């Protein structure tokens, strides 16, 4: 989802952490200082983090056909 500062954030509806995203692309300020938020350099980097989260947090893998 886009944020008000022009960045893009990856969130998980099932793992809502007070609004803290799992990963951010181009997000300024406090998101960069938060060690729990992965900073990525590209939009495809957000997809990579999404696949990692699906595998670790939801036991979903591309191999079993459940992930994009």
C-alpha cells in the first residue's frame, strides 16, 4: 500500500503490529529507524519480502502452488 510520504509499504492483515509494515520501499523517517521493518531498494524487493513472510509466517510456498 502507498503511504502519505510517497513510499510503499508491505503489510500483513493477519499479522497487524500496530500498523507497522513488514517492509518499506522509499519510506522516510521513523520507518527507516525501525529495526523490525525491512528496507528494500526496489518494488520487486517488496515481493521478495512478501514471499519470505508467506513461507515463514503462513507456511505457504511457491512450490505447493499457494503463493503468487
